[in-house]
C-alpha cells in the first residue's frame, strides 16, 4: 500500500484543474474494478504487490481526496462516510 499519503502521485496532486484530476482518479478506479472482476479481488499484477482489492480501496480513497477538495470549494457537498450503510 502507498502509506500515509494515499494519492497515487503526490507530486502531481495539485497540477491541473481539480475536475480533470477527478476524471483521472475515476478512470483509475474503473480500471481497478475491471481487473478485480476479470482476475479476482485477491489477485495481483505480477509486477505489483497490491491486490486488486487494495487497488480498488486506494482508488476510492483517491477519489475522496479530490471530492473533499471540490467540497472545500463548495462545488460538491461534503459527504459523511460514516452515514453510509
């Protein structure tokens, strides 16, 4: 796993419009879910240690980071993750 800073590429986290970063993170999540569906949630790419399950989790966290940035700009509402079932 990536450690404390979960964004895929922390060096690039503030480069480009936040909307484009949200699209990019969503595309990465879609790819991770597709790999999990095709090859199994516990499987992993031979060149990586993270399982598909971990990559999906990290993708969701990355999206939430960008979502929170948009919420801070009052573009999207804040969401309470603990309220979800």
